[in-house]
């Protein structure tokens, strides 16, 4: 019972420290210092645990505590709060508990193995401090990868999201992604915990353990120094843009829970846009693109194009765009019909997409990008593609209960200005049916920037952002609406996670949010311009667009988690073989019994003689 109480206290304390490190209402942009101690209590108690059940409990409580404290704002999602906070907390904790089972592998052994380890100088690999430190680090890195990936992925509450005040360390993301930062921080915690245990331990193997721990510490220092040197170089590096465009982002600060019609949001956005366009005109500058936030238009496209020809009555949206003579990107919805078969009958049903809408400078609707990664249990409900389930949910919850995920990557090409560093693409020679054709760039055509518009949750996932970049994206323009959370920490947590995309791909990121955090981020992670949270405001900034170069992370993706997974598989196989081997070695009790039986046999043989 005493051990269980210690497990609960240590796990809760570890989760609390990590939650204080992540952007919160006390430390708005986080406090990374807390990450240097957050995992020490968990590591120390793991060394005292005797069985898999307790190991599961320790990691379950630690991950549950971190999620509930750092993501408490999920409870503000009204009718879906039980799913967004409750289901996500339970799911995260179960994933954490499962990894706790694997984290216990180095500490699990039969009683005979323990006795042998204490009485011999030969220590199995899985019992060495160096292995325990690296294995714990690998397991936690895999945990963050598992919980941040897939349909149920939730990349909030991670170690890397606490690093905003240590931008030099963040630069490593262009090589390893965010998981390299998690790896180094957890490795430091595990090393510190090992030294603490060695300080209080008194055994014949203490010197050997100390040597192993010191060797691991040297490895850590090499990795850390390499990361710091790389980070300093990259953070201070001057990036020369090849293209530029003036973008206006609008933060209308409307309440998504009270917004029944979008006339007020549109009129507010029009007023803020007009003010910034006039400011640019006074500076002899022109706007190249205007971006409004996610969900600012409530009518579904493409049918809404006629609706916004006359709405709002004070100033129809289409007319306003023509007057400004600037391309617009809005957050809205798109609806289309899809036919499905159920039994012998075929039916049509409507699919709704959370989308970014593009209008050209003449006020014509040009297309849309549909959000690919939907928020589980809030925007996307499981099994909605099954007709009976869909019919039930539409009747009970309503058609808005589920969006359809986008099924393609879409880019918007927006006219821009070039700089003196811009290089024309090389002339391409194409041999088509033995006919020599020369393809030359037409100088009479305006230069464009290829823009990707990830929506809200999209910008947190590699499986969305990496294909966008690899297919030629030159600028990320994220539109989002986190205002439903009513908290500043929610806005900043999303921003910090999104800012890693600029570093990973060395590409400028523009965020246009309903209530914040609206910001422009350079490839080094530096903020060029931003707006205050929860205020009506607009931002005009000259956005630098840099040469499209493939980074290590863009080329190889999440190679570090894959490497960790390979190490984990090897260790699991090794553990299985080791335990099978030790099971064949008789325990101390069996040895004593065999000795006693031998003595009895000798006595019996003497008596018979």
C-alpha cells in the first residue's frame, strides 16, 4: 500500500511539473526549466516498482495528469466536452499506461535472476544503468510519437511544446522533428535520476554502474553540444527571400458559440481589412493577399457564391472583394453530394468539408482546400461512413455533428513580387514523340507563390504538412479558430506547435486566427509580426518567401521515432530470450533442494553399504 501511494504521488508530481513547463495560464509561453526535472520522479519510482500492473498505473497517472492540467480548456467545447476532454484524457492515459508496461521490461526478472545479479559481477545488459537510461528515453519518445499520430493523434502536452523560450534547441527540428528535442530532454532526466540513485546506493556493483552512467553522460554531452552548435548557427543565419508579398490577416474576434449569422463577422472583417489597405496606400504599397480566419463564412460553397453577391446588405462580400482588387482566402465550408450503396439501394448524402476558400481579385470563387485531419470526436465521428450509423447520428445529433475529411492536397498560386535574389527556373527540354520542344518561362506572366492553407489541427501533423511541402509549397498560411476555448494557453499551445513547421521545413508560416494567436513566423522560428489575443485587429506584413530547399526532416520524415522503434523491438526480443534463458536456471530454493537431495542420497547409499 505504501508503494502504491508513492507511485501515485511521484506520477502526479511528474505530470504537474511537465504541465507547468507547457504553455499555461501562469507561464503563457511555457517554462522549459521544469522539463529538466519533470521525469525524475517517474524514473525513480519506476526503479522501485515490482510488477507490470504498478508500472502501468505509474505511466497512466503521469500522462493523465499532464493531459488534464495542460489541456483543461478542452472542457469548454460545450456539448462535445465529454469527448474532447474525457475521451482524449482516457485515451492518452491508456497509451501512456501501455508504454509503462514496456518501460518496466529492464526491471522485470524472475527471483532467480535477481539472486544471480546480486551474487555475481556479471550483469545482464538490461540491468545496466546505461541501458535503462537510453531505454526509458526511447520508450517516452515512442509514447509521444504514438499519441501524436493517426486519427486519434493529440500532439498537445508534449515536451517539445515547452521549448519556446529555448529557440536554439528548437532548431534541431529541421533534422529530427520535435522528437529529437523530446529525446534529449528525457535523456537528461533519466541520467540525473541515475546519478541520484547512485548517490544513495551501496552495493558491490556501484563502481561498475557509475562507469556505465558516466559513459552515457558523455554521450549525452556530445549530442547536446552538437545540437547547441547547430542551433546557434541556424538561429542566427540570415535567410535571403526570393519573393515577397504583402499579406493582411484579419482577427475579427467573434464568439463562435453565439454566431448564428455571419453578417457581423463579415462587416467587422471588412472594416479591419479596409483600414489596413488604406494604411498600405499611404505607404505607397499594395496588398497582395487578404486572409480571414477559419469558419468566418457560415454558408456552404459553392452554392454560397450567389448568396454573398448580395449579403451582407450593407456591403455584399463579392462587391467588397472587387473594390479592393485583392485575392482573398476565407475560412468556410464546402458541400458536395456523394452516392453510397446500402443493400440493394443507392442513396445520395451530403458531405460537408471544413475548408479554406479562394476568391481572386475580381471577386470570382476559384476553389477550396478541405481540412484533412479532423478533430476526433468533435469534427469527425467514427464509422460515419456506415449508413445506419450516419442516419442515427444525423437524426439524434444533427448533420453538423460530423465533417468529412479532405481527400486531396490543394495549393493556391497567388501573384507576388520578386527580389534581386530570385533565380529563373532553368529552361527544360522535353522530347515528346521524337519532337524537340523547348519549354521557356514566360516573363509576361506574373510571378506567383504556391501557398498551402492547412486548417487549424492540420498544422500539427507531419502526415499533412510534409506532403504539402514536398509537393512544392513555398508558404504556409494557417487559418484557425481556437477562440471557443476562451483561454490564452490554448491559443499559445497551438501556436508553439505550429511554429515547429516553419523550422522543420525552413518555410515562412503565417497564422490568421479568429481571436489569436495571429502571427508571422520566419524559418528560424522568430516572430516577424503578431497581434494581441482576443482583440479585434488586423495585421499587414511583408512576407518573405525563401527558396524551396529540402531539409533533412522533410526528406526522411520521422526517422528518429522509427529508429527508436527498431531499438525497442530489439530490446523486446532480447528481453524475451533472456527471460527464457533465466527460467531454465534453477532458483536458489531449487539449488538448496537439489543439494539436500544429494546429501540424502549419499547417506542412504552409505547406510545400505
